[in-house]
C-alpha cells in the first residue's frame, strides 16, 4: 500500500494531472485482486515471496497504464478537439502490438523460474507465478479498460502539454546536443564501452554468490561432531570446553546446547549436536567476525572437534537442501537387527508407490 501511494505521488509530480494519475493508480487494486484470485486457484497463499512479487509488480502495472495513456494523449493532441473521442480507440488499437511485445518480453523472464525444483523452486515458483499473473492481468486491463476510461473521463484539455520549466528546457537542450554528438561518432561510443565491458567481466569473477543474501540475524547455529564412536560423556566433556569459549566472548548474550540431538528436536549420534548462540543487541562486533572468532578458538583449543557455523536461516535452508527428496524417512532403534528388518520393510513398501525414488 505504501508503494502504491508513493507511485501515485511520483506520477502526479511529473504529470501534474490528477485524472491521468487516478486512471493509472486505479489499475493496481483491480490487478492485485485478480492476482489474489489466481493465487487461490493455484493453491498458494500470502507469504514473503508472493507478497514480494505483488509489491514488485506494482511499478510494472502502473507503467503499462502510463505508456498507454501517454500514447492516447499524444494521438488526441494531433487530432485536435473535434476528433478527440474518435482517436482514443484508434490509438489503443495502434498501441496493442507494442504493449503486447513489451509484456511478453517481461513475462518470458519468469518462465525458467517455473521449472526450478527443490527448495529453490519452492521459493521462486511462488514469486514467478505471482509476478507473471499480475503482469498478464495488467496487460489485459490496460488493453481493455484504460482506453474506455480515457474516452469517458479525459477531456481535450487533459491532453495538452504542460509548459516546460527552465530547468527542463535546459536539460532537453543539453540532451539533444549530446545525442547528436554521440550518434555522429558511433565508433567512439563503442570504444568507450569496451573498458566498461572489461571492468564488468572482472567484477563478475569477483562477486560472490549464494542462496540467501548476507545479513546479521543476531544469532547463529554451531553444529559440531567428534570422532565416530565417541561416548556421550566424552562428547559432553569436550563441549564444556566449547561452552567456556562461547561464554568468554563479550558479544554473546545467551546460548543453548544439544548433544545427541538437533535444534529441531531430531535425534543424532552421541558424538553430534549443536549450539544456538544469541548475540547481544546494540553495539557489538559484526556476526561474521564473532563466528570467525569462535570457530578459530574451537579449532585451536579443542582438538578432535569439527564445527560448522551458520546463521539460523542459512542453517535451516542448508538442512532442507541436504534432503533432495520431498519425503525423508528416518528409523531409530537400539537393536541393529530391528533397524535392518524395518528398513527393508519400508523399502519394499515405498518401492510400490509410483513416482517415489529411493535413496539408500
């Protein structure tokens, strides 16, 4: 809603016509309502990805309306007051092909996202479906409804151009001179672009990549494991040394530890477990610095312990992506024979289910 208000204020500032602004902004609730209906048809709900897609689509929706209105207004100015209404529909038909091409070029970007699988697909399918639905509906509403609103609501006076300010006139003159000089020497433009291409290629090799953007969540998970076969008492002794390192760090507010279990409550082997460390708020070191300090001290002061540190969301995503299948079956027992028998029985059952792939 804030984005719609800001977009409306921006349009009014530049266009200085409340009717055109109202027509453009009126499309947004119509398009969003239809998009919500499609989300319900697809079995999707409101979440960070669908709401983010709807927010990102607001600008594109208003842009569709503005380019259609501006084209209609230009044709109305050319025809004069007498041919005002007759030229509206003609201008809309004339602009159908460019509008369709522009919308299709944007929609096609979201097609590859629809074929992503796993956790990545779960995130970006929602985004792509939401934005694609909003843009397709925006095209239909702009094509069908905007010309009718313009024909019924706008007057010849609304199509008149506003007098340029001194600053706008100065900018237009400078821009025209610059374009004339550039188009007269296209080779120089190409030569000027080559260093930019080289710098961009170098920057591409230096920029890191990851599933989630870097952020400071104020806490992190420390997963640990000792040598296989380590008893739970020995693991506990080693983890008390790790606890002393965490307690000594001035940036740590609280922490919790699990041995033989995980943060989600799942059971682990006696030599495995995790810490959840919550950092202090306010003035403290960045979370990456704190994580590196604790990691280096554990590796040097507690031999025989291997640790992995990740922020909470990163750890959660890592746990999800580590299981490529949508269904995971875990079997726990103190008796190895029972484990083997049960595992074979489960394997035989799931083998009969069509579409389920097995992973031992």
